């Protein structure tokens, strides 16, 4: 393709993606689902699972894909990553550190329960699959198989969780802040576990050391260096009329990009860097001004590109026997018990009222496309078979689809903001 043809194809893709996302969103709202869930479903519909299955020529014409040539679908990936990073940057700016500090016991308990229980159950399931089935490719060690499946069970749909919390009006509430704080910690730890698995395959501990050690250094740098520095230079980020200056906006965006780059280089994914940089932006005028300028275009245009790109590379329908569907059901049950039930009990144990604890458990149980990211890495590295990949995709979709209606039924969606 020429540059002109690439541009034409890319603009066509943007139009199709946004239109389909909105159409699916209209249907999703009838079932109590937020727009973010509609975007995940829209991506799957536009990919080989639906459009490619019934209209392969049309799907190939809109989203051509050839790894050996230049094509416009490959351009969607960096745009999708920009949208994800920008959105998580705004989530970080909206993150209530004061509630996390005051509810530190609950946040830590939910986070630990959301990691330990699903990891133990997932690792046990991985050992069973490794010894009794062919769901793991030959040559993989039992340790690597168990650790990878355990790590994949620990995943929470961090970006999707943020959008569901905003959709439900839980920003600034104890429930929303505890859930997103625990989700961020869980996902970071899951990526560290993945780094351990990859390092064992590569026969080098450097991968794990870089991810875990570098991640800790990055968190300390944000908390001890960047946040105090931005507080001191806050007046340089604003104009005389108490609005964010153009230079201030650019500085914040540069820091966001560098933070995303840093954690991506560390193997922890760009979302964590952009989110952590967002937590360091001075509250008040700066946060309000940056959010007002960045969030609308990010949510309306860029973020749907991320969900759609992931869906374009997802195939459902590889399970064709009753035994494989029973194993898929087992995966789903282990995921729900390990994550949702354990987080609910952890919230109760730390004094959170039952209704709010149930809400936290439901929110933490959603996997979303962060799960798809980590299992795509597993498939590319030869850690899991296509059949197990399909099972984990179905688990991610089901746990995400059930989050919003189950949350409404269990909590009544009556949540009052709290600052304690």
C-alpha cells in the first residue's frame, strides 16, 4: 500500500470501529452494560470470530493483515496503546490516595486475597491440565504451566474496571477506590509472575529482576521524586487566570508518555506507568484542566481503538467437544471463586459492609482485555495451546459481561460517596 492508501484505509477503519462500537453500545445499555463492554464485544464482532466467519472478504478488506507487508491494521496498535495510556493517565489523576491511606487495611486485604487465592487455585488447575490433558504444548514444564495459569487467574480488568467505576458513579467512593487500588496491585503482581515464567523459559533471571526490581524503583521514584517536584513547580503549570497553560499540558503529557515507556520497557505494560504518573499530578487546577482537555477525545476516539484491536486478534469457537466445554466451565468456576469470592470475604473481614464487599468482589472478578493481553503473550511464547487460549478468552468475556448486571443486583447501585 502507498501512504495515501494506508491513510484512506485507516480512516475507514476509524469510521467502522466508532460506528459499530456505538451501535453495540445502544444494545448493551438495554442489558445494563456500560459502553466499555460494548467496545470489547464490538472488537470481537469485527474480528475473525463473527465478521471474518460470515463475511471473510469484507473483514479482510476493512482490516487487512499481513505481517510481511505494510498495512493499516498495524497502525491501529500504536493508536490503541496511546488511547489506553491516556485514559489510565486520567484515571490516575482521579485516583483518591486519601481513601486508600485511610482504608489501607481493606485495600491490602482485598489485593492479597485477589492474588493469593486465584493464583493457588489457578496453579493447581494448571498442574492438573499439564498432567491429564494436552492443553499445554509439549515441552513446557509443570512449573511454568502452573505459574502462567495462576498468573492469568490473578488478572483484573484494570482499564475496564476504571471505566465501569466511572460509569457507575463510584469515583471517589470507598468501594471504587479500594477496587481500583487492589486491581492495580494485582495486575502489577500478575505481570511480575509472568516475567518469572518467561525468564524460566529463556533460562535467564534478568527478565524477572528487571520487571520486579525496576517496577519497585519506578514506584519509589514517582512517590518520592516526581510528586514532590510537581507540587513545587505547580505555578509553572498554570496561567495567571488559574487555568492550565499550554506548556503545563505538554509537560504532563510528556511525563505520561515517559512513564508509559518506562514500565513498558520493564515488561510491566504501559498502563501502569501512565497511571502512576497520573497519581503524581497536583490536584486541583492542574488535574481539572488536563482532564477536561484530554479525556473527551480519549474516551470517544482513542480508547475504542484499543478494545477493537484486541478483539480483532481474538478467535472464539475452537472448543468443539463436550469434554473441552466442561474444562472451560471448570476454568470459569475457578476464576470466579478464586477472585470474586475471596475479595468479597476479604472486604468483609476488614469491616466493609456486606453490600459494598459484594460490589468489590464483583468488580475485581471482571477480567476484560488485560486478560486477553497476558494470554496472547502466553500463546505467542508457546506457553498455552489454542484450545486453552479459547477457554481463557471465554472466561474473560463471561466474567466481564456479568460484572455490571451482577453488581446492580447485589448492591442495588445505591452508593454514596465517602471520604473516610
